[in-house]
């Protein structure tokens, strides 16, 4: 039953990603810079982020604990890398936020649903449905693992530094918007999103899992339209000259 659900979702999720990708060019998700009261009841941003990100951390932990291969070195490494990201995103990132922004409950709930599905797909693929003998210790010496791990940590570093830049744009008590200029923001207007896209691309490479690649597709489908809208908003607020030739998400490309 669970395996059947897994395979159905494996085909459905990429199709839904295409729908979401198109829709988000017309509908701006109402959090952060695009938050409006039209999205309804909202929560403090910190609480919204914790509630949204916690489910994927928990479901991955459960699926790993239920696996007969949980203490094998390679699956354990996959688990630790995945949880490293979501530990930071769930239990550290929200408490570093400044200001009093809010997140619509509707956005939080959509995030919860996606994270549960994504955690289920990746956890099942790595800990329960991987072919016997695929993830032996020899995996550590494969080009996929070595290159993917390097890309994963590169993306994480870019993401963390970009978040730091964003958090420190405004002096205490200031509520104005500022154009980020440091780090990856010299090349794209959404450096934090670029870092996240790179990070999960690295994870997909190092695991060679179909579910992980679907996560990359979803990451792009969710972030690319928003990055485009943010760049457009920056042009409106700060002018074309200030934004310059920076792309919105991928340096020199998009």
C-alpha cells in the first residue's frame, strides 16, 4: 500500500510542480515582501516557519528510525545531511528573524502538506525502497557522492550567508526595504533562493534518488517565479540602474 502511494506520488508531483510554476507567475505567495491581508488570518513569522518546517524533520526521522538500514553508513549520512538543513531551518532560522512580520495560516498549511509529501517520498526512497546493495560504503567513493556533497555544502553556505545579509539590511527599528548588495546578491536578486536550489541539487546528485530530483524540480518551480517577482519589485522600488544586470535566481542565466 505504502509503496503504491509512493509510486503514484512520484508521477503526480512533477506534474503538480508545473502547475505551481505557472500559477506563481500570476499569484504572489503572500508572505515576506508580498504579504497582504487578502491572504487571511496570519501567524507571527517565527511560529509559521516552525510549524511549516517541523513536519518534514519529524517524518524523515520516523522513516529513518523504521528502516532496517538506519545504521548503515551511507543511509545514515543521507539522513544527517537532510536533517542538518531542516534542523537549521526549523529550530535556528526562525529565531534569527528580526522584526514582526507575519505569515498567513494558508501559506503555513500549504507548506506543511508539501513538506509531509516531500519527506515521505525522499525518506521512502532512501531508507525503504532503495535496491539491496545500492548504498554500500563504496558509495562514498563514487563521483556522484563526492561532487554532490561538495555542491550540497556550497549551496548551504550560500543560503546561510544570503540569509545573514538579508537579516542585517535594516538598522534596528527600521521597516524600510533595502536592496541587498553583498555576497551572491552581487549576481542575483535572490541569493538565498539560489543557495537553496544549489543545495538540493547537490543532495539529488549525491543520493541519485528520483524523489530527491523531484524535490529539485519543486524547489525551482516554487522559487523561480517568486525570484522573478522579487526582482521586478526591486526594479520598481529602486530603479533599473540600481538592480543593474543582476539576474533573479541563477547567475548570468535567469
